């Protein structure tokens, strides 16, 4: 399963979010693509002040802070399909 983390450089929330996410990676077995929204005007319009944002495909899982319960539920839903 591949998650996408939308972030900004020099964003302390993004750094905290990334660390929390990486702590769960060995247990939950997901891969992460990281996308700097400032490299794409469309992403800036879409996410601007809401970063970091974690998504699974088009489904937003959480933003600002890692919601471990929501992450586990999203991954479980995909595994059940």
C-alpha cells in the first residue's frame, strides 16, 4: 500500500508528522511517497494551509497531525477489499 504525504519544506508540523508516520511503517507495512506542494501550483491551491496531509489514493486520511486510528482504519479497509 502506498500513502502520499503532502508537505512543505521548513514546516515543523510536517517534520513531526513524518517522524510519527515512519514509526508506524515497520508495523503497518506501507510505502510513502512525499510530495512538496510548493512545487505545484495546483497542489498549493488544494492544500495550502492544511499541510501536512496524508492520503491513500484520493482518500484523505488526516491532516495537521497523524491520526493513527484513521490510518489503521484506512489501511484495514484496503486490505479487506
